[in-house]
C-alpha cells in the first residue's frame, strides 16, 4: 500500500535539473548565483542550499510568499538576498555578500513550481547546481598587507640606523674615559713617588754650620 502511495506521489511531480558552470569570486567580494526559469511559472517553494550544510539550515528559504530566516544557516544571516525580491521574469538568483573561503562549495537552487489546474502533475521540481570557488585576495587586503609590511620594514630600518651604532660609540667613550683616568692616576702616583724620593734625598745632605 505504501509503495502505491509513493508511486502516486511521483506521478504528481515532474523533476528537472540543470548543472551550471563553475562560478569564481575573489575573497571579500559579492557574488551572484544565477537561477532563472520561465517567467510565467508560479512557485510554491524556493530553497537555496548547500548539501554539506543542509542539517544546519538553508542558505535561503522561501515558501507561501515569504522568506523564513529561522530556517537559515547562521553563517548566511544578513549576507544573502534575492537579486530580484519580487522574483519577476522567473529570476531567483541569489546575491551572497562578503564572500569568505568557507563559502566555497556546491549550491543548489531548488524550485517547486505550481502547475496549471488541468495538469496531471501538481508540481514541477526544478534544481540548478552551482559550484562556487573563492580565490585570491581583494585589492584592499593586498594594500593593507603591503602597508603593514612597509611599516615593519621602516621600523626595523630605524632601529638599525639609530639604535645599533649607539652601542659601539658608548663602549668606545667609556673605554676612552677609563684610559684617561688610568693615565691621570699613573701620573699622580709617579709625582708622589718623585716627591718622596727628593724629600728623602734632601734629608741626607749635610747641613751647613
């Protein structure tokens, strides 16, 4: 009985898939994930998802004429929006802001389309798959990195030019002062010895009567 119900359910649904080409974006930039169908279709459900994140929430979820942020994965809060909020002309493309390396992966745009009342199938399921690759660095990041490297280089140069030569000069000055003190002390000692010697010599001379 269950298998009969399942086959009946399948008979009411038509599946259609399309695999799009890879999309590349630079780190920190915004990217548009394209998803578009016939403009005359009326949708009941729109789900943007990543297969590896499905258990934690969707990238974007829309049903019954409104979006549901509580179904959204935390990493996409405030970072995604439809390119055409009114979904005119069958445009369900999604804009992902401030891309990070963690955003790389395969995205699925899944649409459930309501078929005309007279149709034998109630819905048509359409899925578009997009593989997103995040590359390189933004110009801003590169510029900031160059500025930091230049500041570090300038700081090291200042230390080498100002700080390093000071030590030998101080050592030389101290050594010169010590040598001068030594010379003065030696001269003083020599003078004292000479004075004592002369005094002793004078005391040995005979006195006149």
